C-alpha cells in the first residue's frame, strides 16, 4: 500500500469513528426532531403522560386554575387532545352531587389550561377524560380537596385504539363490547338484573329539633312601675296553674288610686261618683282584676301589695326577677309555656322542598330513643330559605301529654314521598364518570356493553332512567368498578 492509499484509508477510518460516536451518544443534526425531555410525567394513563398543576396549589372556595401538560409515550407534546374536565362533590344524604365543569383550552403545544369556581369547601374529586384521534383515549380520576395542596391519582384507565366510523362526513366513536369469561366474572362477583318499572318511594330524612309551640307562650309583665314583694314563681321549670299567685307588686300611685276609689265610695255626694268611675277605670287599665277590686271594696282597705295571678296553666320557662326587684312598665318578668303540645322543626334542603306540602304525613324519631316514633302531619313550610345552608324549616305539631317531648331535644323527621311507577335500575349499577352516568349491559355469552344513560329521580336504592335503556334490558348490578378496570375502557371514552 503506497503513501496516498494509507492517507485515504486513515481518513475513512476517522470519519467512521466520528459517525459511530455520534450515533451512540444520540447527537443529531439540526434537521432532526427536538430532543426528548428527560423529565418523566407525574402520571401515566395509556398513551398519555400528564402533569397536573393547580393554581393555587391548595384549591380554595372561589376561582381556581388548573394547568395540564400532556405528552405521548415518546415524551412529545400532544396537541390534538380533546379534554373533558369536571370536579364533582359527591352526593351526601339528601344533598345531590355538585358537578363543576371545567373548560380546557390549549395555550401552547401540550399545555392546556382551564378555570373553575368552587362554591364551597370540601372534597372535590377531579375527573379528566382525554381523547386524541391519533394517540387514543384515557380517563383519570384524582382526589382533590380544599384541605390539601395538589392532587392524588386514584384511578387511570385508557385505550390506545377505539372503533370509529364515518357518519355524515364526521368520524364518531362507536360503542364496543368486551368479553369477560365466566371464571373471571365469578372472581369479580358480577351479578345482573333486569331494568323494570317499579314504584319509586323517596324518603327524606332531615335533622330536627323539638321547640316550644309559640302560640302557647305567655309573657307576664306590668303596665306600671313597681317593686316586687313576694315571688312564688321562684324557679324555672316550676309548674303553675291558671289563677295561681305568681308574685306581689307595690306601686305608690296604685295605692293612692285605691284610696281615692274607696273614699269616693264612702261619701254619699253624687258629685263624687265621677271620681270613683275614673279611679275604677285607671285600676282596670292597669290590669287589676275585677274580683280584686271588688274584694278591696268589700274590705274597705287598699292593697299595698297587689297580687299578680297566672293567666294560664303551664311551666315557667323564663324568669327575669327576684324578690325586691324594681321593675318598669312593659318589662318582661316571667314566661310561661303550655307544653301539652310542642313543635318539631326540621331543616329540609332546597332540592327536596318541591316534594313537600302541608298536610303530608311525617314521622319523628328521637335521636336518643330511636325506638320511640311519633306520627303527625306537616303544618307549616317556611316560605324563605336560609342563605347559608340552603334549607327551610318544615314544622309539625305533636301532643305532649306525658312531657317526654322536651324542647331543645334532638330528633329526626322522616317524610316518605310516593313518586309513582318509573323505569328504575339499582343505585349500585350506575357508575358516575364526571358528568356522565354509565351502566354495563349484559349481551350474553360473556359480552358486556358500556352504555351512557340519562338519569332522573332517585332514592337510597334505585335511580330513574330517562334515556339509554329499555324495560327488560339485562344490566350488571354489582362488580361494576372492577369491570371498568378489567375492560380498560375498550368501549371508548365517549361512552364515559
């Protein structure tokens, strides 16, 4: 080999070595794609890697912002994602679920932003449904709360491919069945039932409290100033009878008026008759009973301390005086309550009020004696709402001859509302997926079809179906969440 051939050979060898080194180290020319990010996404769901950022990090009541960065398996930004986002406080008792939809818009390739407003503090699970015509579909659910910063992933299901067809020039997702063999169904604990028309009875259970019947309260006060002498109504809780002496009171002007009245009676001068009539009228207006005036006239001596008798029978529930107290005219001295009947006030949420009307039957259960039940009818429904709790008072009157229904005692009011026959499915058959409601239809031979339905009224056991199912359809009634995980969303996110 001559010198020139050696030079060419060495040059070729050097070029091959440089090319191999560039290949091994991942270097590309300026015409190649953007280098991949070394930062792995926080969460994965099928073909998508997702980073979720909350602004502020700890959600608050009021306006909030959510930011998403979505990448594919190659860590490249996904720019064609269609995102459905919803934060929903689950239903609690008679309070329905509260969904807060979030409209997501893309700021830059792979970056999506949305704004939402939370009406109250609490637990607000976040559901993201992501659809890409190229990459596939995914659904992720996060724990989110106003008591904690950030989010925590609780479930993620996805599908890289989705059956689709062209309808009227548009590509739309098609429902797809999936199969779970009998052995797997047994392990999951799948049971099925038929959609049927049933009588729907809604039970409203509302916290209640026993209170005084306000129409049976009597306040004791005076129409003149004075000083308390003897006080027979000397402690709260004392039972008094109608006509029983409650207290005595002294007023010098009252004594002078009595003397004037007696003096005019002793004289035979007819001109003094007008004075007697005037004195009698003043005593009557001050609240002195005719029997007391007659007794005073018969004895011919003025009463220094006037006796105040109870106008009703009942129980002393308030006392604002002691013996010797100086009192002013109109000042409340005592309050007497007739406890032979009491009110039961319940707080019923706004969503349940349209079903109630006066005259409906209701049941009251004592919290500390659940075996004691009292039946009656609704007397009154408050015409306005409490602006904080969004509830109104619903009242019924109960007899209380034995005194067991003590005011301020806690209770529960149960109201049953017959809503008639409706197309119903068991409550546990329905999966809540953001704004959508999904059931699994059993097609036989192990084939299941996820189907989105429109729901209506509900009680603790059943949910009304307005659209999506027919009477006689066979649906899965238990094991739904495990089936959802098993299916990996083979039917596509558009059904969810």
